[in-house]
C-alpha cells in the first residue's frame, strides 16, 4: 500500500458558495430549499428550536395533515446506509420528506457481519417495514476512507476501519495502478461502498428475504460533496445470481 498524506484530521468543512447555475433540462424542477449555519455562540441552542418551529409551521402550511398522518405509522420503501459525516444527510441529498427513508449511518458506511447495530436496522427494515431498496452510499472526501488508506493510527477507530484496509488489499493491483493518492482514495470510496453492499446481500436477513420471494434490490452509490451529486456505481443486485455461491443460502 502506498503512502498517503494524512488528511483524516485536516479535511475542511463544506463551504456553500453561490455560482451561476448551468442551463439544464432539470432547471424547471429545481426547488428552493432553506439552509442555516449554526452559531457556536448559541449555547442554549435556541436558534435550533426557532428553526424547528419555522420548519414545522411551513410543513403544516403545505400539508395540514402531514404530521398526524406520519405519527401513526411509517412506510418507507428505502433503507439508506451511509456515513455519519455531517455533510451527507440522506433526506436532503435525495430531497425526500420525513417518513420516506429509513436510515442507518456509521463511520465510512461500513457493513460487516459482527455489527449488531447495523444488522438490527437491516432486519427491521427488511422484515418489518418491507423496504424494497437498500442503498449503501459512500462519499468522496471521506475522512474514514482516507484514514484507512494510510498508515497512521487514530485510536479505537482503527479497528472499525480495518475492513476498508481489507478492501484495499483485495483490490491491490487495481489500486496500485492508479497514479495519484486522490484517485486511489476516490476508488477506495467506491470499492468500500460496493463491499458493504455485498455484505448486505450476504447477510442471512437479505438471503432469507430473497428466498421468500420478497422484492428487494441492493444498490451501491457514491455522493460527491464537491458538487452535491450522487453517482450510481456499477453494482445493483436483486438476487443471488451474481453473488459467490459460498455466500448464498440453499
């Protein structure tokens, strides 16, 4: 594994800038959204309460029955497994309202078979909520992936990131053929998302769902913080046909 610059502790927060929008076919579908920046001097968090009240009032103005309708049940068709990074909020990225996405987030969107937290979320989403799509979404400029690609130590988190190092090892030839560290980290973001999506499919939860004939599709995506756009990776599975036999249930 090549040497990487230590970017884990130096990644800058997202800065929103305004620029002249390009003309596109989607221009007529652009919906204005309101975003606020937190004031660190607001030690009582009153601004958050004010934001919440304005948001709730705006929702009720648009749909007076919205909160009463979602208060009794949730029927999301999507499970989102993403990174805990504050710049990657699932509902905002795909512009869906509350109740549309069931969400699990952790450092670097890792899915492994010893994480009971993640597996419990998957089980509830698949067996109780009957979601039809599971999206594992990584993101470029991911501090966790960057740390895993290097040789530094950061404490307890190193144990969590170990599986990402395994992803690098399994794709070592492909990774080492890339010329720059940035290219390698971006590729590792994609490979890690695909690996986690595969692990979702390998779980007994998803295996049993497919065995029951349940409609369930698992996707791997990557989100680019620099332009706000999601990229569909070349991996989308709705059954065992493309998985290694060792991982499939009879």
